C-alpha cells in the first residue's frame, strides 16, 4: 500500500458496539481499555460519543497477530 493510497483512503468510523463486535469483546471492555490505557487502540471522541477508525482497528489487529508462541 502506497503512502498516497493511505492518505486517500476513506476514514470510516464505527461506533463502540461495532468495534467491540469485530474484536469479540464487550463495549464495556473497550471502555475499560480506553480509561486504563491497557492497549494502544486509538479512538476518536465526537462530543460524548466514541468512534473508532476502521483502519485503526485493522492495524491494531495486524500488530497483534502471532505466527507461533505462547498465548499469554
């Protein structure tokens, strides 16, 4: 993927329920991660609402992929 394609990519935002479903966690878990900083999962505040960029979710998941090793 080129730098230009990244810049031109649409910035799709999903709500916390959609993001949680994609990650197979609850919205409450995402809230805990945000408040504690447990994981470096970027989010966007729009007023009182929390949104996640789809590209950030995809990148976060890619960084956590492991080919082998312990699951801890």
